[in-house]
């Protein structure tokens, strides 16, 4: 996949104020740096902070760079549009800028796709061909692995399942962090702490959450029929508290034979944001399916 065994790949995750950079060598994350950036700065200022962060881990053994960004992405051109929580990044030709500066291949995709391909190369989905990586956090995002490769769709829109209408809103409303605050007036972190102490109210809230998530997963089954769904993001750590009701809804799926081999698991890989970004390079070298 890389030119020789000594080559390394830099993975970058840009999310609002937080910038993560790391280096992957021999399938291991050997370094990781975390820094806060001025996400309200002008485009050039943030680009400068990004280039400086990459420069700190860049050397002549680096064969490529992968970057995960919370935005719509023109995958083939490496252009990011309307990046979340970075107002000045409306249209940034990230691939061209970084390739021009560092002289190595650069691959850009959205953060949910990075999560999914990271699980394929480094996590729970290593031996699985058809996978959905589902991030449950401030939003609901999904990455799709089809026949062993990342499937981004024509406009990097594959996996935008949070926007599918559900009840009186959409699935993101009912399956993201905002659900707990909007519906029950409590933050997820507080509810989780209460659930750890077997608080009846918190347990009931997570049971209802599991009902909604189960319906979301049924929608995934009807549209994508994956072998595995990997749950990531902050809310996934509460899995034991919504698991029963989630599976209760999933078991009402019409095509029972599809459930026999289905696995739903929690992400266990630390540093998955960086590993997933680096995995963009590996997937591209192995003829990734961008459409």
C-alpha cells in the first residue's frame, strides 16, 4: 500500500477548535498531537495553523496525508465546503494547497467517512466487507464501506442518514446529543452519570433513545444491508443502557435472514479520528470506490 515498510502516513482531524495530528507507521499510531486553534480566524490564518501542525510531524519518510473534516467534500478534488464551526472555510481547496506545500499525496474526506474507513483498517471491521460506521454525538453521521472500500457517493453525500425524516423532525434530532436536552432538559453527560448509578429516570430516557436508534438502524438495514454497524461518538459509551430497546426495534425488521449475520458493536480503537484520516491514504492506494 505504501512504497516501502519505512513509509509513514500523517492523519489529521479538524473539528472546530480542536486539531489532531498524528503519524501512522507499520499500522500503529506512533504519535499524536492535540492543539486548539482559532476557529473564528480568517481562512489563511487557520490554514497556517494546520500547515504548522502537520510540519511538526512531517519528515522525509511521509508518503501521504489524510484529513478528516466535518463538511461536504469534493473527494476527487479535495475541496471542502462550509466547514462546521469554522465560518471562514466556505470553499477551501485543501488538497491542492497541502500537496503544493508538502509534495506528497493528500486525501480529504468528511469525518464520518474517516471513522468508517478507520474501523475497516484499524478497528472492529478489519475482516468485514460491508460496514456502516455510525457516529452518535452532536450530530448523526455515517460512513459506508462497500465491498471493502469507502463509498462516498457522487457528492460525498453517502451516509447522511441523520437527515432522513423521522417522526416530526429527522433522525439527527432524535439520535444526537441535542435530543436529551431538547426533549428532557438534561445534558447527555449528566444523564450518563445518573445511568451509571441506576437512576430510573436516566434509564428510562436511554430506553426511549434506544427505541429511536433502533428505528434508525432498521432504516440502514433496508437501504444498505451491511454485515456490521460500528457505533462511535460520545453517546455510544451509553450502549449498555439503550442496547435492549435498540435490539427490540431491530428485531422487528422484516427480512429476518438479514439479521442472522448482522453485528452491531462499539468502536474500541483509541485515536480513531487520526487513524481514520490516515486510512484514506491506504484505501485510495487500493482503488477506493469514490462513486
